[in-house]
C-alpha cells in the first residue's frame, strides 16, 4: 500500500510525463514542421533500431 501522498505524487508525475510525450508526438506530427531537421522522435527511433 502506498504511503499517504505518494499516490498523488505518482499521478502528478504520470500526467506531467504524459503531457511531455504528447507534446513531442504533436510536434513530430505537425504538418508545418521543417522536414530538413530531424526531431527528437526520429532520433529516439533511430536509437531503437
């Protein structure tokens, strides 16, 4: 069982990370972004392969 307050902190961190990752994905998918420069999403995918 989580100590009082830990559950809220875990949720807060989850939502902050979720917002960060959503922003990264949105930036990558944005139709107006420059295709000349690679973004962090492309770099992370390259690291995986």
